[in-house]
C-alpha cells in the first residue's frame, strides 16, 4: 500500500467494495426466473460475483444467451424488482468489515460519491440500508444514464468540479473504467475480482484513511 498522494474526493463502487449481496440477489433472481416462465438455468451467488460490475445489459446477455434482447430486458426488469424486495427486507449486515465506519470518517474529510453500473434505485437502496445516505454527496449509475462507468465517472467529476478524485473498486472492469476516465484506481483486493494495474491496493477499507 502507498499513501504518497492526497486526494480531494472519494468515489466508490458498491458490489464487492461496500457490501456483498450476491447470495441474497441470486435467490431473488431465481424467483424472477420462475415468475418469467423462461426456460433458463438458475443463478448462483458465485456466478453473480463474476458478473457484478458489468452493465445490466451485459449481465443479462452473459446469463441468458438463449433469450432474445426483449426477453432479456423483461427478465432483468423482474430480477431488479425481486432484488429490491429482498434487499429491503434483509436485516443481516452484509457490508464488508469496517466499511461503514471508514466511509463516515472519510466523509468528514472529503466529499464522497458513488458510481456503479447498477440499475436505477440500487444506489439509493444501498445508502439507505447501510445508513450512509448522509455521507454521499452525489452518485450516478448505468440505470439512470444508460452509460458505462467511465462516462459516469466523468459526469460526476464534471458536475461536482472534482480536482483530484480517486475511485475504489474491486474488478478489472473498474480498473479499465478508471483508466479510460483518467482517474486513479485503488483496488479493493478483498472483493470479487482482480485488477492488473492500480494506484494502490487495500485489503481492508480502513486502509483508505491515509490517502485523504
């Protein structure tokens, strides 16, 4: 880990960085598959770990290649409905250790933002369930803009006039988006994936504190 540079803002990924919903979401998506009547295989949490971080349309294509575009869109909409229901009802703590406390402490030093490839409404639900809504200044996602993570990073940076931001995520997709947007990337190595290049690596969220 290195902390030879101070950043003026923090932009966060969600899945694999703030919390791990994959097993809960797998159950919800399987409920949606049953509701849809489509003849596709059930999903498992370990499969979703490899998919989360991609845009929703790409996930749908990866999981259900036998369906046409309209069917995939319909099924993903049902998945998102079921997912919202089970996550709202969930009472277990599925955040990674130390994340909530560290985000609160960091929000007192610098503005905190969220950029994710998730569906509309997911970030708001995450912030509500984790109690971090008052810590996050702004957020953006694929579900609201139809754009990928690199473009949404640029959007958040521009509209908030961020000078020296850093993004924290857990996958190669996060790494690639940061490279495209010109944003330093800190790899959350405890999350779902790997990254081949990064400004720094953290094994726990509290390790972010020296960067701000």
